[in-house]
C-alpha cells in the first residue's frame, strides 16, 4: 500500500508538471482549436496522457487494498510536491498562504494515517459457475 500511495503521488506530480509544460506558451485567450493543435504536436502532452493511464492503473490497484476515505486524502501530498517543483523549476512564488496550506495538509495527513487503511472487507471476485 505504501508503494501504491507513493507511486500515485509521484505520477500525479508528473501529470501536473507535464500539463503545465504542455500548455506553456499558449495564450490564455487562445481558441480551443489553437490549444488542440498546439498540444497535439507537443510530446509533453503525450507524456501527460501516458502518465494519466499509469495513474489510473495504480489508483485502481491501490483502491483494491485501501478505503477511498484513507487513500484519497493521502494523495494531497502531490499538492506539496507540485508546489515545490513549481517553485524550483518554474520559478513560481510561494506565499505565506501556500505555506500555511502545506502545513494544514501535513496535519490532515498525520490524522488520516492514524486510522486503519481498510475498514471494510475486501471484495471477493465472483467465480464463474458458483452460486451467488
């Protein structure tokens, strides 16, 4: 489960940063057609799509092992990693409000990790030919 959460956070961070790079340089006022053409020729866009597919697979595996109410809040760590990478690689500024938000995320994660990761029985796959 720890590996699944870690991979989810890493891949989600990759997706968000790839999106930013894929859209970088496209004016906010650009039409949908202009944006679509720009991303269609940008390999970073395809990296983001591949990462989305990987994220879906990892997420499905993680949810097979953990409650959604446990796993989803832990993925908030990706907000922190995106903030750090955005500051370092994209020269985005970090305000006091953002630092406060990061602190609150850490506090929330602390409390979530003090609860069981599974509070329901795992689903049993139906076997063909057996009565329900």
